[in-house]
C-alpha cells in the first residue's frame, strides 16, 4: 500500500495524518511518498517521520519527491493521496488577499473559505489540484484523493466535477463541534451523546444533539443565554439563537460568511461580537516566528513519540483495509443528498467508508432558514468554480458580486475594480482569464 502526501512541507499536519497511520497496527507494510516544492520543508518532514517510525517501529518505507518534475513519481501506484498544499503561501498571496481589499474598506478575518479572499485562494489553487488529479488519472486512477486544503467546498466541488478520480474533502470542524459547544455551556460530553450535522463546509448545521433519546438543544440554548457566550464564540451563539441551529466552524470564520457582523458603518459590532479582523495574517506570522523552536522539537530528535490525533484520514484508510465501516463527515457533490440545496453544490454530510469505498448518507431537507443561508454561500462558490473551469473572468466578478460579505459593503463598480486589482496583484499565481 502507498500513501502520497501532497504538500508534505506542512510538517505538523503531515505528523498528524501520517503519524496516525504509522502507529496504527492495522496499517502495516506500506510506503509513504512525500511531495513538495520546498526542499527545506520537505527534508524536515522526512526527518520527523523517520523519528516517528523509529518510535513506533512501523514497517514503512518513506521516500521524498521534490518539485513538479517528480510529481508523477510521487503519485505513481498510490492507493491514497492526501492533499494539504497552500498555493502562494502567506507571502505574497495571503498578504495580497487581505491588503488589496483593505484599500476598498473591505475587512476580513480568515479569508480562506469565502469572501473575496476565499474566492481568490480558490482561483489560484484549483488549477494546481486539477494538475494533481490529471496526473493521478494516468498513474494511479483507482486511488482515493483526500483533500484537506481550503477553500474546501470550492476545491472539492471543482475536482469532483472535473476529474474521474474518487475524492472527498475533510475538515476538523465536524468532529469537534459538539464537544466544544457542550463544554462552553458547562455540559459533559461523552460517547453516548448522539448528533447529526449537515450543510456545507464551515457552515454545516448541528441539526440534532441527543443523549439517551433526550433532545439536548433546549438546555444548551438555555445555558447559553444564562451564561452568555464565551468571548471567542459570540457570533456562533448569536446565529444559534436567531436561526435555531449551531454551525460547525468558529465565530471568526462565521463572521465573514454572513452580512451582519463586519460593517464599516457599525464599528461597535466588532467589539460587541469580539470579531478578530486580520486574524489569519496574525496566525501566519505567529506560526512563522514559532516554527524554529517547533522545528527543533520535531526534526532534531532521534525518536519522536506520537499519539493518534482526531484527524479522519487514518481511520478512513483503516476502514478500507479492514472492511470495518467508519462514519465521518465528508465533503461530496450533493446529487440529492440535501434536497433543498443545489445538486452541483459541494455539501458536508455524514458518510460511511469501508472496503467498498465511500457511501454518502441522504439527509433530506435542511431547516428552510439554514438552507437559505447555505445558498448565499453556495452561489459564489459555484461561480468561482465556473471561473476556474471555464477561464472566464466574468464569473470571477459574478462570484464576488454575490458574496454575502463583499456585496454588503461594496458597490458593483467597486467590486469589479477590486477583482481587477486582485488579478493584477496575483500576477502569475493565477492563470490567464478570458
């Protein structure tokens, strides 16, 4: 068996996914292929994984492949391909995503999923991911492509429409949603708590949460109102009380998926909801500054202990090997799974995986208000995908004009001018558009 990791320079993430596989006794005698275009980070990840291999005594062969010319070699005969790339990195592309919109008075928090930043992150990433998939069609056509890269819905939706390769998108926010929410309101979470989540990535809805057949939502909402939302999660609690359901992704993310929270004419909302503007650039700078110490701890050791993380990937691989079904939240094309969302949308729904592959579970209708909010996010997602697949610049404009946050602040002319400025600023990081 062979697992190829694209973007292996994401050292901590590679540690979680591949370390999880190495310490799993049901995943043995396999090969890891590490691929990246950054030689230094690739070598660091290789050293780290060799240290985990020594600790776990795993029967695994680890090989590294540098640069585009070696990409097919990394992918050849793979059974699983994990994607964790970031096209353009913090400098220059994330800086561009934040600084150019600021000139128009448009502020963002994370800008990796929706908003003008999320749209342009998709436009520079989709072509690269499609290159991966076209290589896979040639050298490993039966592999499962597991995508962790954002913007999840746009990338996964594009690849599932444009390639025959089996693919699924995975996100951390599903499995952490209920334990986090219950801890915030002072309720104990344990494995007997049952929940159902569906919607779209970073805006999936906690539709049900029960224990021993009892609906926990009334008590959760009562405690939330009584205690007040934590400072760092005020937006999601507000959404829960106004729309009836809690969403999977954090308040800093959620604040820029709707038109209600970041408004230049109402600066008091930033303090009221504790919205961290420019949060993602701050995180990037912190990670860059703290990497040297982390690098020593991960790569300059002979043995490295690893404890299995909560990432879905290793559990999915194990399920396919052992034919023991595993349930997870996956991003797949809708095709009637959520009946009041568009069929060509990428949705996040419960899925089951075993040796026969992935089976997505039909959810039916979402509550109408939840579906309506999702559709406001799906509209720009679908148009950004259309721009990437057709090369038509007009669809970039359409995506931005329909984005909830952008359209709540800028005029039509301002939005189009902003898109043109972003296209120019990205330069060769974007393909040419007609």
